[in-house]
């Protein structure tokens, strides 16, 4: 399923393959898959692959925006991203996995204030 928003700084339809940057502009990796919200057709989490010898991680789309070049900026730093739960081999999340992710990303507020993408 494709996702599209019309304003300038929202995420475009195709998210896989995009570069993901932290709140300081440091590269976190590349989007390999998207996890959609259970009752909606909007992206909930991105699965970001940081590169060889590192495990992919989940990062929420809440507060994310894109640069004019198409890179995705998320409102957390690289260290916090590295502490996030590792992504499994499928783009589906059980309720307990969603709770762990929500707890991780809400336990440290980001310095960037974003708006929901849905």
C-alpha cells in the first residue's frame, strides 16, 4: 500500500530505499520496510537498516519529515536509535512489540517537535 501526504515536509508515497537521518543530520541507515498501523493505512514504524554487521531497528514515523532531497529526518539521535529494539524479519508487530517500542521512544522525548503524519 502506498502512502501520500500533500504538504511539503510530509513523507511521500514510496518510503523504502530512502536515507534516514537523525535529529542532527547523521545518517542512521536506509528504510527497508514499513510497518503500518493496525487499524489505519498510514505508516506507523520504519524498519531502518544501518548497514553491514548491524541489526535493523524500528523507528516511529511520528514526527518524521523529509528533506527537499527526499531523505527522512526522525526526531531522535543515533545513540537512542541504536538502543531501540531490533527489527524482526517481518513487517508485522505484535501488541507486546508495539508496547516495547512505544515505551522506548516515549521514555526520552525528542528535541524536535513534529506533527503526526496520519
